[in-house]
């Protein structure tokens, strides 16, 4: 085994491969120990000023030993992550990762494949993942798809295809400014902000996305959608696409997909489903029926890095009309010319289904995750989170000082602490303070949102490590922090005592 570079060898490979192995072994041990002991650590802790200062160092000119860099990582970075590995991370909708997926991520980095195209094994791994996804959502074998950074990019891609398929001109050649009628899209007022961003990026403009009011269960109102589409046609516009939500980000509401699909068929509208996290609940018995109509959509986008716990980032978009998908992005200049034999083969190339030619080997960490755990075990983790959400909702309703602010339909619970005599402004300030204290003390990390004008503590359960004890700790901490913060506000000089985790 070569210990030193050969004469004239100026590569970036190490002079001592055995030393490199030791660094990798140490790194793996650190990472595994961190995961093993994650429950004993604070959920989140802010990055210290000293670490921030070190991370403002100037551009390095000379090399540093990997051993030293690993030590810096262990001290300055590993303890200060987002917190989503911890079982009491309840904020936003962050997946909690898994060791098998992390192994796939490391190995993908070592292979360093470009998934823009060509004929190599990584292409076939991604195609296998796409076949599995089509099976999950009931899409036909001939549908196309692409792994993406997440649902935000998947939404851009899907809506670009909708623009091609429903447009009245060649949009790629002439642009939307040449369209005889303005193209419009529709999504509920609870739709993710990524939908509006996609409309902006694709040239429709934010005003082209019409917000449809929701019903009592926070689902898109089909009667109001029908009225809006008819009115927009009457004033000379071109209704083109409806974006349905399979799990809204605020409350987890699932739009009534089957009637929406029937309406879109009758009206000639493209139906895209934002299934970022909730769509994967289709794998569970309780939600298979309400999510079955995803199969009737023209496109769907979702994330592996949320409820399948694949390490960030990993999303997917599926499009039923492969020809329209390819027509939206296909462009093969001479330097990307296809070949019948050799590395330039492997038709069709993924770069013909999206905007990127340089694409990482995301599929490997997805493959490792699904193969290591099996889809049934992953589905059970999803179902368990949904059961936990219902349990938390009942716990909230059992306490007079807590108020449930939205129905618990999937995995999200929105509630608040209440106290006699407080108005909405005071309650909003108090509940924001409770969430901040939970985070700063490392007890739990929920987020906040607004539900019909009221500030809510929002708990999103997408963590396979969460237990019912973690929910009890959260409820206990909220109920103790509320009076404590009120007392501190009444007597500002009084110092807040550290709050135990509720064990």
C-alpha cells in the first residue's frame, strides 16, 4: 500500500491512507455516539459567540490536518445543529434522519456521481427509487419523475410542466408575455408559501395565484373554487392549474382530493398535489383512503427528508405526462449529445426533466433508508406519530389552561396556553414567550403559527424517536411556564428559575 505520493503526484489524495482510515473511523464513532446519546442533550442550544467568531476566520491558505478539523467539528459544530434529531423537536416539519441514510449520504459523497445523465449505476438507483414512488402513489409505470432538493423545487418543476401543458403558446420560445390570456392557478389560503414562490419564479406572478378560502377543517373549499374559476373565465383569463394540499403546513389538513380531481378533469385544469410530508401517510391504514386520489393528479411533489427520515436534502416530483415533462426541459446541445454505446448513453437523461445538469446522488441515501428499514416499518413510524398527535390533542383538551385551536387531522397539533383576563394580544405575546423559553432551555422545540388570527404553539410530529413521555414533558413544561412567565412579567426583577424537563 502506498504511504507517500509518487514523484510528481500533486493530487489531493492523502499521503497516508491508513491515517485517513483512522480519521474516518473516529468521525463515525463521534457521529454514532452523538445519535446514541441525543436524548440526554438539550433539544437545541444557540451557537456561542466564540464559535461564531471562529467561523468568521479569513480564507485559509495553508492546509490543516484532518484530525484537527474533526476536533473543530466536534467542538464547534456537532452540538449546535437544528435540533431535529432530538425526540422533542416539534418545530416546523423536520425529519429526524436515520443512520442508514447517513451511511448512504457518506458513500454517495465518496462516489461523487453526477446524476445529470450518462450511463452509470447511480442513474439506475434513482430510477428504482422513482419506480417505488410511483408504486406508493399509484402513478402509472410510464410516468416520469426526478429526485429534487425538496418539495419547493418539485413544485417549480411540476408547475413549469403545467405551464407547458396548459399554455396557449410555446412558452419556452416566446415567454408568458406573448400569451393571449393570463394563466391563473388556485390554491387554498393554507397552501405552503413555496407555491407562491413558484408562481413568481415561473413568470406567472404572485397575483396569478388565486387564494381559495378554506372550510371549517382548513381544507380548500371546492364550491368557492368553482365560483372563482367561472368568474375568472368570464373576465377573459385562462384558469390552468389547481394546487391541492395533502397535509397543510399549519394544521396538517388534507384537501378533499377526489372531488378536486373530478372538478379538474371536468374543467380541463392541471391538478398538482403538494404532498411534502402528508402524502406519505398514504402508506398507513388510517390515511390510505383520503390520500388515494393522489393517483388522479397530474403531478405530485413530496419529501423523503421529512416523514421517511432520509437525511437532508431529498425530495421528489412525479409527473403523469412524461412527454409534457420532457418537452418542458429537454435541451441537448452538442456537448451533451447522446450516444448508442458508452458513457454518453443511458437515455433518457435526468437533465431533460428539470433545470439542473449537475445533480448529486441523492437516491443512494433514500435507497439505504428504504432497504434498511423496509417500507412497512417506515409506515408504522408515520402511523405512530399520527396516534401521538391525537393523544396530544386529547391531553390539551383535558386541561382548562390549554386550548386546542384546530382539529387534529394528521400529525400537527395547534394549541395555546390560556389564562383568565388576558386579551388576544397578551395571549399571543405569552405563547410566543413560552415557545422561546422551551427552546432556550433545551426542553422542547415547537414552533408558532397563527390560526384564524390567534397565536398557536404548533407541534409537528415527524420524529421516529418521539415517545408519549416526550409529549407529557412538553405539556407539563407549557403548563408550568405559562404562570411562571406571567409572574415574571408582573415582577420583572424576579429571576426565572431553571425549569426541569418534567421527568
